[in-house]
C-alpha cells in the first residue's frame, strides 16, 4: 500500500487509534485475567499493567524544536502521531522507552484536518502495534491511553491512563 493510502486508511481510524491500539497490543500480552461471566467470544480482560507492559515498548516519545508528544510504531517501521506535534517540521526526533533514539526521522505525510501524521520508516527490532478499528467496542468498554502527556525536559517514560468509551462519533 502506498504511503498516501496508508494515511487514508489511518484517517478512517481517526484519533481513537491511540486508545484502541492499547487494547490490541503488539507482542502477545501476558495471560489475561479470568472472568467467569465472559462468553467465549468476548475478548480477554487485561489488567492495566498487562496492557502497559505489552504496548509501552512500541510507544515513542516524539519531539520537534517546538513541541513533543507520543507516537506508535506500526508496520513497516512507520510511526503514527498527531499532526499538531510535527506541524511545520519535516522531521522529528524519536525516543523509545528502551533508550533507542532516532534523529531526523522524516515526516512522510500529515493531515491537519484529521490531526494525523506518518513518520519514518525507521530500522528497529521493536514490535509494531496492530491497528484496530474498534467497531466491536461498545459504549462503556474500558480503554487505555499509553503515551507521553505534556513532557517537560529530557526523555520521559511512558504513562498509562484508563477510562471508558462513552460514545462513538462517525
């Protein structure tokens, strides 16, 4: 798929990608907790620590001279972030929690209307995160956000926050 095609597909996913990616994960997560009320078709319930340990290695700190934010590593060594993080710049610095750093990673494409940007590719052995559309999530579903909120100075470590899906806009 072309880089432009990738960005189009990601635009369909929208900003919820960051929340939903945390539910999907990259590598196989640790064993899920058992809930006797779950049907066999219900996805396993993961503790927040399980989500964090599964997802955080592939969530990067991204910075430009004017701003910073979070990015997720996806297939092909590309990184997905918000366009407002890289707005006005054609490259950014990327740092992963394991300390691996990539300077001058090119901004491949961005769309200010949907606030998404694609950077890369980079050469890394880290596992990419799977993107999910989230259509199966019902209102009231638990969601997690893993990233770097308002980072000040240095290279911060990723954080996790949780909430519930309160509604879906189309």
